[in-house]
């Protein structure tokens, strides 16, 4: 039976879900459900969480065996709270996610991931020896890392050349990993790794970052508007498929914690030794991908990103990298409204 | 500018005190101590730490650090009607108008060089993500060392150990800056002071429950949150004692607006910080805020033999760190203990932490038959204040309750 575990945040390790015998189902904020989350929470929350809650309220979801929430920001915390009211019969776990990356944070997150794994096995009525659990997780991590490697290769190709439809294809693979299974995503990645269309040339290579951009059609729109996406940093893009570094004797949960905290930090996770490091990271990634400009796309009311935009803007300005900042909700339509601004930006880059 | 404001307040209250030593009430004493703290923050040669709201100020003061949460300054700027001047700077630099105005005000002040430069910065993940983000901005702007206290939401052994280890590590971080090791004795004294203040706080809150209540609409506004800045000190105990004495005196002499208490109210989260005649309006309508949600003692006494764990448990226990179902249970208990008729929730624009739970809070209070008035208002930024609308809604709510 295809038993699914719902989740909403990129810090949820999919290999843990699959090792416990479930399929992952990331609840993406895409729905025709009426807008009603504001009644249960408030309207000044990001459209990501509001739309996910709208889906829950309207039962626009597949059958779920349970929900994994991550305490990644206040809005996510509130979503977990609202879920208990909207779907009181659902099994829920909330994982505390530290904001820092130091030793204590790593220790704690590894315990949290261990708690998650224990809970997932319990939800599936499985009582197994820790060694067997560890083996099962390692097997899934192996598959996951194959996927991460394939995605990396696709991204490298994207950075070097422009293949029409390739960026949207990549998003489809990532969405499959998030909503179907690692195996299916891996099969897709293998078939898509060689571009279907010959390489063309576009003149506006752009690095795109922000919180969520999951709709493959948006990447097609970018191409129509002459934007060549040479790199991305979204919690729905390749950052979601974090490669998990493991050594033969490593504690598996520690490896997970290390990989998730250190390798793929988003705006809500910070290195206290370099305050504002997100800005440097974006500058470096933009440069590495040979982008001529950077587009930031963040959702309205998203504190973690919006509060870092001034630092990012400043860092890009210092490097004379043109920056376009867009704010909206998660829909293709909202991106459509930005067409004029994006086209004006790419025209400016081409000069 | 802020130094002058705090200095003038200190001088004004001290003058009054010298003319009439017995004429100073509890609230004045409290304002005097806060102004002294404010003045110290703006004084050179102090070791200054800008912090998140839930930082352990008792621990920091025992280590010789003058510390304060930045939202306190945001509130001061609003109350002195100077915040507007700073919002524009923050917004011009790209801080979203939809963000919390406590933060926008202080970020503007940082950008305008109107904040004292700290020696280091301590962010806390509770109460809010936005607060932590602002602390990172501070650290980036001032190029100062930055420490984060992650306050988990789950009250588990692992969570408590995690936070208590972080607090211990914080003491090393602070020592590295002050060049003074932690003195167990001084910390013990601070915790002892904290315990005495906590005991007095419980007494104060118990007295406020009396029917009719001896509090008025101003007396305990934002008291619970702001008092944490002083609770590890001797002065903190004196202030709490003064409030307790004043409430006892009011009950004894019936000098406590008893006749005006037609409606008993709870105020949810923080008050409105800029001059807005809400208190007067409520006075005129015979409504009395007998309890502010955050005026509550949720922690056990601090154990000086186990200081870090005690502080950790305290930090996890407060409403800011709770999940909403626990927060609502806490509010329901307060509602019953204080026998309130209704609650006002100023849904501070930009606050995902508190305002984000608006619908759940209303539902939770409805479950115990307590109506809630949700006021869509920015408690710090008065630029878009729809004053007439707010007044009409408050009046209608009071009418409905009566
Ligand atoms: S990080 Fe931003 S987009 Fe994601 S849930 Fe939090 S507020 Fe919403
Ligand atoms: S009002 Fe809300 S967002 Fe603003 S500082 Fe307080 S908890 Fe944080």
C-alpha cells in the first residue's frame, strides 16, 4: 500500500521517511481550495503556509499516515498549531530545528532526527533493532545521494549551456522526489540527464534565489522572457535534495544533521561566526554560475528572507551584480505579473 | 537623543522624590529603574549587549553586562513619537513594511547611528523568527560577535539539556568579552533576586485577581515582559515590593476605581506603544484590563545549584515559546482565574508569532465563552492608524459585553 507522510519543509530528511516504509509527500502550496487559512491563523502569513493550510482545510490532500512539521520559522510553527485544529485525527510530529550551526546544534538536531525516525517506524508499527534501522536508512541515503549527484550534474550542465526546457525538467525531477519517491525521481533524472533539445544561446544568464519556486512552468516562462537560469537557491530546488555525507562509522543521524545544517542552509539558518553569510553565499554562487544578474523571488510576509534582503542587496551592489527583487505568492500567475519587470531586467543585462 | 530622554526622566523622577520621598508610586519607581538602565545603555565604558526578548538578563547582569532586548528601544521610540523618523530609513534600506515595526524602528535607529554600539549581540529564537533575523542584521551592521540561544518548543529532556548547554556556553562567550570569569556567587545572588522577584510577582498577580481589581488600565501594562530586564537585581525586588504594597494599599483604602469596574478584560500580548488613548477610552467605558496575557509566572524557582538548567526551563516555559494550544490553555486559565468578561487582541501587524495565531486564539477563548475583540492595528507604527474605526469597534465590543 502506498502510505504517505506529509511534510512541508526542506529540512525534512526524505530518506528517513522512506526507510520507515512510507512515501514522502511534500505539500506544495498549489491549490484551487478557497482562501480560508486566514480565519484560523491570520492573513499576514506567507502564502506558502496559508495555501498548505487551505489544502488541509479543504481536504485537498492524498491520504496521509502522518505529518512531519519542522520548527523552521514562526509561520511554520503556527501551521503545526493550526493543523491540530484543522485535522485533529492526524498524527503529527514537530521537529525543533536550531538556527545556529555549532556543535550543540548539530548534537541536538541529530537527536531530533533520531526521534523523527523512531516515530516514523512506530507509525508504521515496526519495532526493529537499531542496526537494522540504521541499515535501512543507509540504503535510502545511498539512493538519495545518487539522485543528488544526478541533480548536481544537471545543474552543472545548466550553468555551462542553455538547453530549452532543461530547467523545468529539473524542477519536475525534484518535485517527484518530494511528492512520489526517490526511485521515481532517480529514474526521471537518468532519462533527463541528457538534454532533449540542442544547446542554444541566451544572453541573460541569471541566478535565482528565494524561498519557494516549485512550478516547472515558471521556468518555461523564464525562457520565454529570455532568462537563462544558470543557478538556483530555493527550498524547493536542488537545495531540497541535500547530499548526505556519511562515513563508514558515522552515526547516521549525526550525518543527516551535519548535512542539513551545514550544506544547505536557507535564510533561517545562520553561521554566527559570519553574520549575514547568506549574502556572501548568494554572491559567490552567482559568480560561480557566471550569472550576469540575480533575481530574488520571495513570498510576501516571509520574515526569514525579507529581513535578509537588505544585506543581500548590499553585498550584490558591492560586487556590481545587478539585482531584481520580486515579491509575490506561489503561483505561476503571480510570476506572470512580473513579466515586464523581468524583461526590462534581462534587457538591461544584455546591454 | 535617547540618552537625553532617559536622563531627563531619571532627573525628573529624582527631583520629585527629593521634594516628597513618600510621594513616589510603584510605577514611577519602575520607570525610574528602566530609565537608569536606558541611560546606562547609552553610556560609554559599559559592556553592552543587545539581545533578543527572552535572553537571560539576570545571568548577564551577574556578569557585569548591561543588556536589553532591542524591542524595548522600538517601544521607547514609539512612545516618544520618534519612531516614524526611523521607519523611513529602515524601509529605504529595504526592510519590508509588512515586517514587525518594533524591528523596523530599531533597524532604522541602527542605520541612523542612533543606537549605542554593543560589545556583542545575543539573539534568541523565542519569541520570534523576525527578532532573530534582526539580531543577525545588528551583528552584520556592527561587525560584532554574535551568539544565538535556540529555544526549542518541545519541553523534553533533550530540549532542556540543549538550551542549558547553550546557556553555559553563553557564559564562556560573555567571559571572553568581559575578561571576567563567571562568578558562581554573583550568579547565585542574581538567581536569588530573581526568585524573590518571582514570588512577589505571583503575589502582585494574585492581588490583581481581587474583585474589584486594584489595578487600573495603566498600572501593569507590559509589566511581565519588561520586568525581566530587572529581575536579577536588588532594584527589581524593590520594584516588585512597591507594586505589591501599592496594590495592598489600594485594596485597603478602596482607592482602586472599584465603581468603574463594569467589565473585566484580558489584554493579549503587548500593548499599543505610541500615545493612543486606549486606557482612557476603556476607563470611560468602565472597562478594566485586569490581566495582560504575559503577566504570568510560568516557571519554577531558579535552582542556584543548577543554574543553567533552571534558566533553560524558564525560557521554554514562557508563553512566547509555547505552541498555540499550550498558550491558549494558559490564557484560558488566566481568563477563569481573573474572571474576565472579554479579551482584546491587538493583532500587531507584522507579528507572525503572536498575531499569526489570531484565529486559534479566538476559537480557544470562544470555547470557554470569552469573546475576543481582534483589533487590526500596528502597535508601534502609527502611520496608518484608523483611530476612529478602532474606537468604534472598542465601544461596540464593550456594549456587547455589558
Ligand atoms: S520560511 Fe518563509 S516561506 Fe517558508 S514557511 Fe517560513 S515564512 Fe513561509
Ligand atoms: S511583536 Fe511579534 S514579531 Fe514583533 S517582536 Fe514581538 S513577537 Fe516578534
